[in-house]
């Protein structure tokens, strides 16, 4: 019986020869991860669904160029991330353009697309947590999403981000520090009453 | 080691990513450092809050249609490529035939011939220019640089 890794390697090999059925196997395996990561990066479900599907389409078109020893997901993740980052950049340009960026740069730069409808939890907590995540830098938001919502290990995150574990822990540290600031959960602040 | 050097271990401790030796080393540091112990408590509090928040899963039918939607988009993309190639070939063929007929037609005035020829040539230049621009941007496509 083939292991998950071997199964994936076989599917990728068949995809390189143009098999759509083999690609369907990979899509079914990673579609939820792709959607939730995109959701974490762009903040709303409609865009996340569209971007995750677009990433699979680009992966399908380029899979024949992938080195045979490469795993699918870390490679696919780079495509998805680039798509999400370009999408965010365009959205911020549009927002900055529609607001008077010179008179009010803070408002122009703020990302209000992190709609709390896509997260579950106690209302007062989920709203503020999701909005705070939306205010993080892209690279900090990325590690928070991969760790907290995708439950990925440090090794898996490092593989997906093409960096070492030290960089992952360092980014997590600063991302969490920033989240603390945004949520007011630091020293002497019992804003949420969570022990 | 200064407290700052323990931040990696602190994250690993919080996320249960340390091996036994690293855990022992960090706990040893914690027992003698109230500042790091306090910071760890703050991180634990934050983690408890973020753990309460989960992403909402879309309805089942979205996942059932997911592959179908991707497949349709891939298929349509291939259809558009074939359609574009066919349209370009037909346009080139018709262009040449039109030029041939204009030149050979003895009833057309020279000025009209020159005007029509100029129109066709300008269309050809515009087409080549757009094609070259597309090729240029395709070569600079950021996804081509994705590590493989």
C-alpha cells in the first residue's frame, strides 16, 4: 500500500503527463487548506474561493516544470501566496485611490475587508481578533494563519515559506507581540477575561 | 544567554514544539526569570483567545462543485487559446487575400488603394504591438519565478 507521500508523488508524475484525473486527487486533498489559507490572507470568503481556484489552475498549467523531488503543497503554497499578495496590493491601491490618501493616510491604508462573518467564536472576541489579524503585516499574518488556523508544525511552515525554523519562530514571536498590542491583552489588561 | 535569546524557545514551548532537552533548558530559565515567565503568561492568554476563534467552513455543495469549477476554467482557458490561434490565422489569411484583391482590382482608384492598404498595414502593426506587449509581460510574469 502506498503512503500519502508516495501517492502524491505518483499523482504529480501523472499530472506532468497531463492527467486531469490525477490533478483532481491533489485538488481534493488540498482544496480546504488552500481556501482557508487564502481566507486568512485576504479576509473574505468570495475572494478566497476565487483565488484558491485560480492558484490550482496556475499550478496545473505549470506542474510539468516542477522538479520531481519537490512536494506539491510547499510549491503550490508559493503560487497561492503570490496571488493573494497581488490581490491585496491591488485592493489597497484601489482603497487608497478612492480615499483622500494625502489628507488621511491612516484611513487610506487601513484594510477593512477582514469581515468577521467568516470566523466563528464568541462575537466580541471573534470580531476583534479577526480585525486585528487583518491589521498585521502580510508576513506576520501568514505565520499566524498557518500556525493557529491551519495547525501546521514549525517544520511544515518553514517548508512552505522556504525559510528556516528560526525565522518561523521569530516571525511568530513578533506577530504575537503585535496581536497583543492590537487586542490589548498585554500586561495588566484583562480585556477578554480569558485566564 | 540574554532573555531575548529565549524568544525562539518561548514560542516552541507555547506551541509544544520543543524536544525534552530544549524544554528543560527553557523551564530552567523560566524559574529564575520572572520577566520571561510574565511574557509567557501573556502569550498563553493570547493563544487562549485566538484558539477560541475558528474559520467558518463553507457548505458541502461548495466543496462538491470545487473541482468541477476548476476543471471548467482550465477547459475554457484551453478553448480560448485554440480560438485565439484560429482567429489570428484567419485574420492573417483574410488580410493577405484582401491586399491581393485590392492590388489586382483595376476599377479601384490609386488613392483608395493606398488608403485601404494603409488601413490594413496599421491594423497589422497594432496587432504585432499588442502581441509583443503580451509576450513581454508574460516573460516578466512573477509566477514564473516561483521556486520549483
